[in-house]
């Protein structure tokens, strides 16, 4: 059978732009996989090309068979004991089963047997005819539409006036072509497959565009329909035009980089045409974040930045039409954006008439959580936590700066600008703080206390920002855990995992001299009787997040478990401990010492009472235990000194010298001696060894 290429296109009304790429990939992907599962692809070399534009979802597949190959099928019937009587004749049950399969008693002799004894079973061998392409496409299309990740389903009536169907948008055309052949039997959403589609609403050269064959689809749409069907190609064309337009403007300007905006605009146009527009320079007195946000969010424009990253008065639009004279399009967009920018200027001017300090009282009217009170109450808790952290970290100036920043950090929530653009919280707080004449460190802290907002985000700039950011995140974590609002496997509405990772990043990357347990405990009193102390749970939550994060960085589960088993309080030390463990694990003595450490731990766990790491030298009887004690006396102080100096790698490598005396001890010494004093002394020796070996990490976790 000759394989040809296959085209499937569903022509619809304008699809939701933010979902277009996902819809296109899902539509094409399910079609391809379904045809593959039905044996309709000629080889493993068959290739899929997905197309998605505002008004179409399509897929092009190479080397598709007109019919799948026949397959040999072996069907299980029943046990031989049920199928045949004592004389070996077919029972009525067997004959009935064969009849259902289109066979009769003549097929009994050809039935296959498998198994032995009572488990022996009859099987019916037959040949299943391969599915036709039309049937295969129908099944694949039905499946593809069922599995589409539709954000919101529409229900609409077909032209017959009676039938209703559900889909993301009303569908108006279906193209299914195998080479040059139209598979007219394929139907969906009240449509019958044909070869005609439609191009650009205004600029198509012909309407409809009649597809000649499956391979001419993209070219015909481009040439006759004025449509770039491929999402990827259209996106690349927009990027190219944006760069070219920026170069025409000159001065080293560049369009703002925003992948989400680029994807959304790609989903809004069929044939992009980038044009340069501008607005009055007076608007540049407004913080550029406000102007950029309104242009991106409301108008889908690309602001132009200069070489310093500052906003210019020019911006780029991506038009869906290409008129000979684009002046009307340019003027129209300039006219539309002007009121938006004027609104931003108005909000900015109005907000500056009141100081941030005067807005603190207003936070008492904003509900934060029904169990945790208002934003005003929350601010007081953050202030208390920030003071406690600042006192642990630094001088009186830091305490004052952190307190002031914490008090004002949420006040921009009740400004007009943030009311209109919630994304600007923190950013506007900084601008208004500087306008009020506040210290730059305080202003920076107001903006930075939300950081890091996401993975890879910058950390706060100064110490005051770090303190308030820690306080803000700890207030959320301690409060939510305290009222039982814990994240589940698939839900984390208060972003507690992100907050925990933010705290971890600040403690580690800023190398802060703060203990995790102390931080959490110091945050609890700020809540009074509103919460139950959940510090124990929260500590485990932190180490769990840290464990995941470290494994993502490339450390093995064994290495991470060995270090975190000791629950190190200074998280800034964890990385150094991990590197030390990795270096130790590479030593030839490592495995033997890890195994011995595990053995020691198990022995001490089984002891009837808690064993103290104390040794009476006079009670050392065997030479092996004397040698181990002497080695400990020599090695342990040096390892301890290196540990206290923060040289964890050297500390563990020093301990490697204990391998020989440890091995000799376990070979020649009976720990559980009949003499109680002797036994207790040997346990004390092992306890001293255990303490010396497990300062950096729990080495037993490295035992294979």
C-alpha cells in the first residue's frame, strides 16, 4: 500500500489566545498518537507538524497508510475442561462462543491449546482486518476533540436549528486530505470533511482557499490566504519584525522581553505587521513599571527600552493587517493608549498627595484572613518578627530601618495605583517611600520584602530588605501552619512551599548567622492566642523543601539525607557539609567507616539506658579497644578543631584514620561482655566514637 501525507484542519471562530498553543499541540499530538496506535503510520520515520492560528487547529502527518495491515489475533476462549466433554467433543458453551466469533464446529480442530492440566486453555486464532484510514481518522479526531485542554466550553446550535454541540468556539470547516484525496466520510461537530478552508478575514487573495493536496496547505494559506499557519513560524516572524523595527528607530533601543506577551500576540494575529507608535514624553514622569504594565496587559504592546533599560516614548504594536498606508492604524493605537497612560498618571499624582505613614490606619479595614485578622494586625506581627530578627543580626540602625519598612510595607495596597494594578505592589511602595523622603534602605526594603517571588528571582538588596522579607514569609508560614492551613499534594493556595524556599535561599545565599529553629520559635509570640504552635511540623516542612531543592541541584539522596539527618540549624552550612560528605565518600575508607558507624548506632540504640561518651582508661582490657581509644584521643581533637573552624572536608578526612582501629575493635572485642563495668565502658567508647564521627553528617546514611 502506498503511503501519502495526511492533513487535518478544523476551522473555527477566534480561539482563546492564552490557550492557543496548548490547544494546537494537543490537537495535533493526539491525532498523531491515535493514528500510530491504530497502525496507520507507515514507519517510525513518520513526522508530525502542528499548526495553530487564531482561527484554525491543524496537523500534517507524513507517511500515512490508506489502510492498516491485517493482524493475527489470538483470542482466549475457555478452559479445555469446559470446552470439551469426556469424549473430546465440543460442548454447547464452546459452540456458542465460536458462533459469536463467526466460526462453527469445523474450527474446533484448529483451536490452539496453552497451559497444562486444569489450567489448559483453548485459544482461537484469526486475522483482524486493518482499520481503514477514514475510520482511523474519525476515531482519532473524536479522541483529539475529547482530550483538548479547553479552558471553557461553549454550547452552540448547528444550522439545522435543533442540534447543539459543545466546543471551545463554533466550528465552521473541516479539511481531511490524504494526499489529494478528500476523506469525505469523516465528520465532526456537524461538519463534513472537504478541501476548502478560509484565509485572512480581510487580506486573503481568494475565499475560500481550496487545498490542492496535504503538502500544499501551509504554502497556499501563506500565498492565497495571507495566513502564517504555524504558531512557531508566526512567533519567529514577530520577533524578527520587532528587532527590525527597533533598529529602524535607532539609538540602541530594544523591545521589552516577555515570552508570555509574545505568545499571546502570536495567538492574536494571522499575518503579523509590526508598526512603530509613540506617546507624549510627559508620561515618562510616571514610574515606568506602571506604563509598561498598562501597555503590556491592556493593549498587548511592546514598549521600547533604551540602552540603560529606561522606557522610551515609543512602542511597537503587532497589527493583523498590512495596509499600504499604516498611518490610520498607528494613529488609532496611539489614541487608544493615551487614556490608559493618563489614568496611570492620575493615579500616581493622587497617591502622592498622601504619605505612606498616613495609610497605615487604613490597613485595619482590609481583611487578611478570617482567623488571623486584618492586614493591620498582620503588619504588627511582621514588625514584631522583623525586630526579633534584626536584633539577632545587627545594630540598632538595622532594627529601626526594618521596623519602619515593616510598618509601611503593605501600605501601597490601599493606593489607587495598586488597586488598579495589583502586580505593582511593593514597586509602588518604593516610589511613594522615596517621594515621602524616607531612607533609600527603607524604600528598597518595602519593594524587596516580596522577594524572591519565584524560582530564580533576585533576593532583597540590603539587610533591611532581607529582614522584612524573612519576617513577612515567616509570618505567613507560622500563621498558616498555626491554624492548620497546610499545603496538600496538589494545592498550595498560600504559596507556602514558595515562601519556605524563599526563606531557605535568603539564609543560604546571604550566609546569615541565624538558626532556623530560633527564627521559627521567635515568630510564634507575635500571634498571641490566634494560633497553635506548629513549630515542630514547620521545621520538618522546611527540611523537606530543602531536601527537594538540594536533590534538584545534583546532590544524591544519600548525601542529602546524611547531612539533613543532623538537622543543621545554620542552613548556610549545609552546602559545605554536602561537599565534605561527597569528598569523604570518595575515600577508600568511607564505606567501611559508614558501615561501622551504622553498626555503632544500632548497638547504642539497643542499650538499656542512654550511653554517655565517657571512657575509663583503666577498664580497657583488650589491645584493640586500647588502640581505638588511643586513636580517638589523637584524631578526635584535631577533627573537632577543623569542624569548629568550618573546614568540614578536612574534619571528615581526618576521621578516615580511624578505619583500621575501628575494624580491629569489631573483630577482636566483644562489646556485650558479661562484666557490667566492662560492657558499660565499651559502650562509652563507642558513644565517644559516634559523637566524633557524626558532627558533620550522619555517616551511617552513606552505608550501601
